[in-house]
C-alpha cells in the first residue's frame, strides 16, 4: 500500500513557527491511516493541524488525531471528527485540532476515514478498522457519507518546527525487498565476473 505524498512548504516569514506545512496524497483503502510526525523545539501557544480535503463531499469524511511520543509508543492527546472552523477552505466534515499550549517534543498527526477512530489511549492499541479486510475507497459505503467519495486528502500544520511523513510498515517491507534484489543482482554480477 504505497501512498503518494506531496510536500509544499510556504514560508510566511523567518520567525520561529512561521511556516505552514502542507501535505496531500491519496489513500487506497477504508482502513488506511496517514501519519505525519512533527516536532516542537520549545513550547508553543498556537499549534494547528487540520484537513480541508472533504470539499463538501468530493472526498472521504476524515477523522484526525494528535499523538505525543511516550517511550516507545504514542499517547493520544486529542481526536476530532468534525471541525471546519480552524482555517479557511474547510467544509462541513473536515476536521483538525488547535492547541493553545503544546510542549517541546515529538508528535504524530494522523488522518483516517470516519469512523476509523483510535481504539485506545496509545497508538499501539490501533484503530477501529484494523481487523477488517481492506475495502477499496471507491467501493466503500462510508458511514454518514455514502458511496463514491474521492480518496484524496490534504492536511496542514502550523506552529511546528519540522514535519516528517511516516512510511507505513508495508513501505519499509517494499524498500527492504528492493534492497535485497539489488544485493542479489550485485552478487550475481560479481560471480559472473
């Protein structure tokens, strides 16, 4: 399950936390969860993470969450299904979160399809749809929004220092297989020489 990510960074000014990080892509299945890691070098009083991809029903209904690094896991800080008031361009079922005080540290922003919400207080607890067989988004009858919803998403983060897309485990597996293939080819060339 490969996801295409596009990153555009709009620098508003040179002040700390002045950048808005914009990401977009598409998901293939109803149970996909997009993960973006972000950091804060110091406490910030104006952190916003949001989506504007619903576009009045053109795309799937999103649910978003923010997690804080806690040992080897991630602790759920907040989860939101519908909040179109965070930034211009959001529509009825878009979501996101605002923090008036978020301490220095590592965080994770997730976006999934409604109602694939977090199961528990830790990321390792998983999401509601984890045990289900994957359904292609174009074939899925999404709760509250029906069939024929697009699979495109776009998210935005402001008030953060850095943002890093987090590849899914399947992506790591594909990269590992590719590296093994390259090593095998190099050995065959060496043996043939």
